[in-house]
């Protein structure tokens, strides 16, 4: 059940951040595509946010939303800082003009695997607390 709430919250957060960076700041990341920016932001925020130690208030008593917000903002800023592919003159081969090249899909697959493993093998709270004390 927590999986659903996490996914819905991260989906809403990624949509808002993607729209903000794409339409307000006119930044779409290295792929110059809203969809690519959204997908990377969604899966990266979810994969890292679910592994972070929870802090701050809960949303609906289920989702600890501050880690997701911080991770989402950091990833959005990093993606926005990378220039779009057309702004740098580098010959990268025949796939250079397409936003969804092989490297993009490898990144998405690895982020999906990171999300799945976070729910299959969760970090025990006592392990996390012990690591914070040292």
C-alpha cells in the first residue's frame, strides 16, 4: 500500500517539477524533451527518495514527503544545468539527434531496478539509525 502512495506522490511531484522547469524556466535537460526530463526525474526521485531516511511530516499519514521533495529538486536542478544536446557541437554518431537513445533507456532501466530493489529489500530502520549515530 505504501508503494502506491509513494508512486502517486512522486508522480505528482515529478509532473509539477517537470512542468515548472520546462515551461517556466525553459529547461528540458540534455535531451531537450519534456517526456525524457519527466521520466528521468520521476524514476530518479523515486529510487533515491525511497532509500533516504525519513524526516519531516507525513502526507496522509503514509508518505514521508520531504526526502522526495529534496531529491526531486536536486535532480531537476542537475538536469536543468546540463545543456541540451543541440547546444554542444559534438559528433556522437547516428543516434545524436534522437532524445531516447540507448544510454537514456539504460538509465531508465537501472532506475527502475533501483526502485524495485528498494521495496523488495528495504533498509531496516535500526540499521539506518545505527549508521547515523556513527
